[in-house]
C-alpha cells in the first residue's frame, strides 16, 4: 500500500516574523527550530544567509529533500539549540542579524508514530532525538507517583495530577501505547463528569514531552547563548505555545533589559490574526515576543 504523504507544517505568524526580522541580503540569520523550514525558506528567498538547526534528525532529512539544500547560503544542522553558540562558531556563522525560535513540535511530529499523538497505537516515546536515553514510558516507570504528580501540576497545571499520575503508573505496566495511556486520562475526566474542549490528555502529554526533552532547560540555555552570537541591533524572536515557555521568555527578556543587554520591542506578545486562526489550527496558542540586542 502506498504511504500517505506527510501533512507538512504550516509556519505560524510568518508575516509577523518577517516584519520583525526584516531579512536583508547577505546578513546572517539563525533558525533555531527548522521544523518544516517555513521561516528558513522565506529568509533565504529574501537573500539572507541561513543556518537552520533542528534537534530531530528526521526533520533535517525531510527538509533537505523538500528544499534541495544545503547550499552555500542555506546550511542545515542537527543540533540542540541549547548549544547554538557552538554551532555558529563551528560553522563560522556569526555575528547574527537575527535568531528565531519557534518552540515545540512540528505538524509532522504528530504523524511520525513516536507517541506524540493521543490517537497512536505506537509506543509512548516522545524523544525528539534518538540519543536521549529515556522515553516517556521509561520516565513514567522510573519516577515515583508523587513526583510524577508534582511535575504534571507544575509543568502543565493539570488539576487531576494525582489521579493521573496513579493511572499512568498503573497503565504503563500493561501497555506503552500512547492511545491506551490517553484513554486512561480520558476516563478520569469522565469520572469527574467533565468533557473539556481540549482533549483531556493534552496537558499530561505536554508535561511528559517537556520532561523527556528537558525543554525548559534547553530554552533557558538557548536564550542565554543567543546573546553571545547576535550583533548589536540583532533581533531575537521567540514564539511559544504555552504559559510555561512564555514565562521563561518574558522573564529572560525583562532580566536582560534590566542589565541593558536587550531592548524589548513587543510590550505585549503578538498573537495570530483571526484569519490565520481560521486556516491554521496549530497557531491557536501561539504568541511571539521580540527583543533587540543593545
Ligand atoms: C514548531 S516546529 C518549527 C516549525 C518551523 N518554524 C516551520 O515554520 O516549519 C519546532 C521544531 O523545533 C524542533 N526542536 C524542539 N526542541 C529543539 C531543540 N532543543 N533544539 C533544536 N530544535 C528543537 C522540533 O524538532 C521541531 O521540528
């Protein structure tokens, strides 16, 4: 049977990203989260030199095929953006005029059978990079129930954290399938007579993914490293998708503004337009903050 074509990632806030980044010919830009390559492609098309990173090797393979790159003016690299300063140095690609972070997962990730989607019978893996040793299923097995509950509450504000932690420990003894794990969470919500608009497993899956991929730690390290490679008046754009990420970005921008290292250009975050919300459901929780290096 022929394999279904991948539903490709549609970039969010693309116009707004280009307005703030203002790509110029022969200037250097880092796309710290390549994904479907939407921003990299456009910056390159407008004459910018681009280095694109993605921690997921399969994403880099897909992008190379789709765009017939790399070439002299658009390079791609597998790597964690926490180490972006090292990559820029190794590629002799600094100082930079702009950096864009578009956090989280691409649309392709939900079709890769790696346990990111609630509908998958695939194992609950959730690693972005195969070199990470622990899958989400391993993590549920290793963590004590109480600690798991604390993480679910802290990372995703899950109100049934304790019950869910208990159910996760129990379910993971019988199965590692993402679908079965999601169902156990749905059952808890139903027992409480709730049918939330978002799938009941959304918060738990988010928290597990964040733990497996150490997302908070990587984001903090990536933001700090950006200051090393941006040139004066270079711009830092960050698109986040939940309040945990946004808090880290907001606090970093404020702290660096206090030290006179950054000037914040967006007093309030930029949200997608009504029009974009209608055509791209993945944009529904996106918000962008921008700052300029002083
Ligand atoms: C929302 S997608 C980016 C979409 C892209 N801007 C586009 O328009 O197609 C986020 C990407 O960041 C990657 N990613 C997540 N954490 C990363 C990290 N620490 N370092 C590098 N890439 C990361 C994911 O693998 C994913 O492909």
